[in-house]
C-alpha cells in the first residue's frame, strides 16, 4: 500500500512537471503568435500605405480629359481676370491722379 502511495505521489509530481512544461510551451507559442500577428499587421499597414500612395500618384492620370480641359480653361480665365484686374486698378489710379491734379489746378486758380 505504501508503495502504491509513493507511486501515486511520483505520478503526481511527474504530472505537475508535465503541466508546468506544457504551460511554458503554451506561453512561448502564444508570445510567438502575438509577435507574428503584430508583424503581419505592421506589414499589412505598410502595404496599405504603399497602395494608397500609388493610387494617389495615378490619380492625375485617371482624371477625365474633359475635366483637365475645364481646369485649363479655368486657369486661363483666372489669369485673364487677374490681368484685367491689374489694368482696372492702374486705370483707377490714373483717373484718381488726374482728378487730384485737376482739383489742385482749380484750387490754385481760385486763389
């Protein structure tokens, strides 16, 4: 009976060792899986960033030719408006200077 009890204790110790080793292996496997998962997520994130960058680079090529023509037309019109605006400002300054000159002459004659 004592021998059977000792055998049971030995099996219990052996079972505890097996459980401890299995727990350590399971933890190592879990840590490795987590590392692998993080590496995959990082790689997927980098691939997604690269794909988005390439898509942005191709965007101008994908713009409808009509849109490009409208854009060129709008840029030309904006340039024309800026040029006209400058000419209008110059004409307004010239008119104001003439008016000032005429007022000065009238004031000088009135003395």
